[in-house]
């Protein structure tokens, strides 16, 4: 912070944001860093896009270690990507909203560095997911033998209880532009469901990307 004078000789304060920068090699390392909004982190490794929606420019990326949600409400990222694209050199700060860790971009990372990558889910039990939610947050997961404890049709922004044996889970329609909104809630037990765990101030949820 430097003191300067204007043309009338009045003292003024010229404040310049002092951002430090770190280059990280994995998303798990990124998730371990302070989310103070003042440090710019560069994800030096390639991350893979598992889901995106227009709402707040949100993109979910993951690598072999973890996942994280990019929250781009101001539209910093202008490059268009497809699910399965690899993105390298993403730079941004970290914040948390409602318990959900967010990576806030500070520049457009540019063209995809690869495409057509298979997004491999990690298989997890409901009990393990709930006990270690931050380890799986924003990462594509596979859960087996679940049933919806609700009837009717899916609507946006709604919570639907599910069960896996004795474990209770909450499925929330967090993603607004998905193809199952308005369709019937499955009545039979699902052999498997692929979800992205996400969090709000009121609870922890699982959400499917598509039908």
C-alpha cells in the first residue's frame, strides 16, 4: 500500500492487491490449500471435465486424485468445452460457499489439451461417502443397489431420499439442465447410479448428470 498525492496535494492511498501464486500437481493438493480468496493457484496438471451447466458457469473437473467445482459466475472462462475434455493450467482462487469448495478462475485456460477422455467413476458405498464426503465431493462416483424412497416425477431443486440398505442418502436435483427433470422417479432398486456429490448449507447431496 503506497501513499500518494493527488493534483491538489491531498494524501491518497493507492492499494494494490498482493496475490501470491502456487503451482500444484493434483486436485487433491488443490483441495488441501487455504480457501482465503487471496492466493492464486495454478493447477499444473491436466484435469478432465465431468459435467458443466450454464448456471454460474459451473464446471466440474477431476483427475485421478479428486474433483472440484469451478464457479465462474462472472464468465472468465470463454473457451467452450465438452465433457471428457482435458484442461491444463487452470488458474484461480479458492472459496467455500455452503460447505462446497469452489475454484474461482482468474483467466481463461484456453483450448482443451485433449478430448474424448473417459471419466472414470470411483465406486463407493453410501456409508463411506457420508463419512468422508470431502474426499468425494465434486468427483464422479458410482453407488450400487440404491432405491428412491419417494414417488412422483423429478423437479428442479428438490430433495429425494434414497436408501442403500440401512444407509440413508439425499438425492438432490442440483443440476438444472438435465434430461430427467419431469420424468418418473424409478420405483425399482437401481443396480448402480452415477452421481456427483455436492454440498449446500443445509446438507450433503448426490446428483446424477443425466438419465
